[in-house]
C-alpha cells in the first residue's frame, strides 16, 4: 500500500517559517505587556531573563554545532565590537522595546520599532552618498507620516499615547538600526549563533547587574505567569530566531524581511483580541503606512546581505 506524501515546496516552507517567527515575535510583546500588567514585572527583570535564558540555549546549540568556533570567538575576536553589539545593540533594543511596552502597549511599541528599517535606509544613503530613489524617498515620508498618525491619532494638537512611550519606541528603532548594521563583520567571520549567543549572555549579565536582578520579578508566581515567561524566552525569542534563520536557506533576505512585516500585524491583532487595546481609524492607517514603508524599503535596499538579515533576527524586540 502506497502512502501519499505531502511535499511542501522549499520557498513555501521559507514563507511559512518566517511568518511563524514574525507571529511569535509579535505575540511575545503582548505576552510581555500581560506580565507587566498582571505580574507587576519590571522591564529590566524580563530583559535579563529573556537574554540570559535564550542566550544560554543559543550558546549550547552553537557549541553542539561548532564548539571550536564558539570558544575561539572569545579568545580571538575583538572584545570591543562584541561588547558594543551586546550592550549597545542587543541590550539597547531589548530594554527600550520593553520600556515602550511598559509605558504604552505592545502594538504601539512594535510599530514604532519598525521605523528601524527607515533609519537603516537613511544611514545607507549617508554612508554611500547615494540618495534614495523617488520611490525610496516616498517610502521614508510614508513611514514618517504613518508614525505621526500613530502617535497623534490624526489630531496634531495632542498625543494619543504617552510621550515616554513614543520616546522609548523611537529609541528602540534607533537601537534596532544599530544592531542590524554593526555586527555584520562579526557574523560574517564567526557565524550568527556564537555571536548572538555570547551577545545575549553578555547583555543579559549587564542587564541583571544594572537592574539588581532578581529584584523586579513577578509579585506572585502562578502557572499562567510561568507560562508567559517561558513563552517570551523559548517561543518568542529562541524558536522565532531559529525559524527566521532556517527561512534564509529557502528565501532571499529581501523576501524574508518583507514576510517578516507580519510581526507588527500579529502584535496589533494580539493586543486587540487578547488585551482589548483599541486603536482609532487614523492610528490604524498610520500603522499600515509604517508596515507598507518597511516593505518598500526592504524591496529597494540593494546592499542588504544575508549576514545582516541574520543579525536582524537575533535580538528583535518583539
């Protein structure tokens, strides 16, 4: 008796992987908001747990795959670039993202963080002295206009969200741009797993020291609180990262970046359905404008490399 085997084309596998990873990233931000509201968790505590837990597991996977490379990285790599990536890049984007959620909400924080690709496009134009094409320039204006609608709701005289949440969200976008660009030479030389693994562990240790870990944890541990913490660390960080990396063997970085735009959409849906966060019609238009701008920028970006896409997956806030 012959059994019919369902074979999924590799490109479709890649799209499914990146869509799943983007969904996990987006929903993990909503899970973090739930922890802040219900568990009274401090953002610094969650950053420490997320970075140390996922970083240790990434390092374990790296050692199992390429032990010599993982250990040689500490001995031979320049400590300056690795520390800068860990503290300024990974820790910077994680902490500012969680503070944006803590002072605002997960959907708003994710959408504001998605200004990062626009900052990368501006950086690329300045460093290469090649100004964006009319379409690229229009995408940047679209992102700026979308952000304005998102934070004002179309009423320019007042803000629809706390000013602190806007500041944290835009800082998160800047840090996202930094840690996507900065570690490319390190990742090209040593691979994404050891660089990101050590970066997460180092950043997590610094976060733990600055936030007086383990202070700031849940006011009371319950099965639901434990489940949310495990989801943020294991599903929303570790599994999402591996799915995104696996998708890059089946898709181009540009295709993966465009499909990854599902992250803010999943964050908005999760915040609306789970936490009952409400958005005005103008805020929704602003959010869609930001996502559309990201898609255009990713499509037009000629200097995007596979290694930079791996960096972008490593410490995504959501």
